[in-house]
């Protein structure tokens, strides 16, 4: 496998990206590239490296995109290079495809005391963590070394590498309810395994009313766990972090979250 390609993949994954690494694991007959050749396929269909070009590579890219869109993690893909498929090589290739970088990810909006504690516990429990805040003095590698820190205005998050997928667990706990509302609006119609927002019931009710008036979908607002966390009467930032991460892990592993929350509590 090409060391330069591996370095590129590692750099992109460390920056929060993901994709499918396609590697030719076996070959027979005449094939475009030999065993060990690899190609990196990004979510937008662009590539780095090559497994031979032509129809083989085109179909491998399409299969990679299908995997990313469907949530599949890995597969062994076999392609016969025959005239029926428009290829006259006459050989056969096995390509191992693996999604890299799309792991369980905790995205924390807010790098204050509670956000910092949640992000640290999230990293401890195995999540890749991204922390966003407008304030560089809070969201930085010295203050939160276990996470990827993103500092920008809330309306610029996507331009600065924040992204969501079906294994994203999103926690909203910014410096104030107005900014919390902006974070909710910014994540409308985005995928995710979990969304939760901190705050009192009165604050949450006011935020909900404002967002509905702005056109944010009720479906998005109502999927958010609110108030966030299991009801363990937590008070300190670290205790609240335990409450929040316990709820997230319960969702992740399919526990009866409603019973744990003592519902019927409104989200």
C-alpha cells in the first residue's frame, strides 16, 4: 500500500473527514492494477490513489458511496472484468472496502465548564470528539486537548469542518439560550443518532416557540432530548457530564431510555 496515500488518509481523518479505503486483495487473470493497490473515496465521490481506472474504478467508487450512504462499515467486493460488463481484461479482482473515519462521534456545542466535562468523558468512553465554540479562549487544544476544537461563528460551522452522520451524538450547551437556539437551527435536517440540549423546561419551551416561528422543523426540535441527561440530580459539571453520557450510551446500546428518564417526560 502506498505510504503517501496512507498519510493523506490519516491527515483527512484526523481533520474530521471520512471515506472508504478500497484495496485490491487478490487478482486473477488480467487486471488493471496488482494486489495491494489502494484508492481512497471521499463522500463527494472524489478520490486519491487509483485501482486502475476505467469501469472497475468507476463501479468501486459507486459501491463506496453506497456504503457511506447506507451505513455499511466494510465488505469484500468482487468484480469480474469481462466483455459483458464492458471490460475485456478477462480477469477478476477482489477489493476490500472499509469505511474509515466514520466512528461514533460526539459533537459538543459549547466549550464552557459543562461542555468541557462532557467532551472529556465522551473521549474517555471511546467517542471521537468535536467541540465547537465562538470563543477561542475556551475551545483550544490547551484547554480541551482530547477533542478537535472548532472556533467560528455558528453560521460558519460547515465551512470549518463540522459534519454530522448517522453515528453523530450531538450535545447543545452553549453560553446562552439564544446561541443554543442557533445551534438547534443550524442542525435542522441533519442526520444523527442523538441530539440533546441543556436547560430548564421554561427555557426549552421558549426556545421551541421561537424556533418554530423561524421555520425550524418540529420533527427536528422534538427529536432532541430535553432537558438533556438522565435524572440523577446532578449538580456539578462533572456530575452533569455523567448524566449526559449515561443517556447517550443508553441510546447507543438500545436501552429503555424512556424508563431511565422516568417518562412520560417531554423531550
